[in-house]
C-alpha cells in the first residue's frame, strides 16, 4: 500500500506550521481582470452609444439670401419637419446648418422645402454630422492656441 499524500495533508501542515495567508492567485487575477474590463467598459460603452445615436445624422450647409427675420420664421418651420434634428443660423444670418436624419430626409427634400416657401437657398456642402463636429473641435483648438 502506497503512502497517500492527501490523506495526511492537514496533519502534516499542522505539524510543520504551514498557515494559509493572503488571497489566492486566481482570486487576485480575477479582481484585476474585472477592474480592467469595467474600466474599458466605462470608456468604450458611452462612446459607442453616442456613435450609434448619431450615425444616421448628416449636416447640410445652405446659404440663404433675404431678410433675417423671414429666414428665422422659415427655419422655425423647417425645424418642425420630420427628420430634422437641429437648425443653426450663423451670427451673420447668411448660412444655415441643418442637421437631419438621412434615413427620413435628404438634401433634395430640404431644397424643395426652401423652393416651396419661396426662399433662395443654395446648398454649399453636405457632410456627416460627426465630421462637422470634429472639424469644429479642431478649429476651436487652433483658435485657443493662437
């Protein structure tokens, strides 16, 4: 009959004075990996949600001609349309940025809206909403640096 190590393990540890101290490696490794995953989740998840909410948005930049008061009334009516998220008029009253959902609306329908209302509007540019926000951040950083 061979000697069974497991049978006398506890007695041997008591005699030799071996004490279990601290946390096990698996427990510490689990805590570290959990902390890393939670940290990455806190960084990545909000950005992913923001991207998914804004991925269908486009910005159309129009140049309006005419009175500012008439343009403001027209833009208030445009903002009420389905698919239009935001309408921004620049301080000079010449350019308008229309943020819209490209699944529900397109620039042709916005241009048709301006023609229907008798306003002269020229489409200057159509860019993605994220790209416009990124460009605005870069311009603001350059202005702060100068």
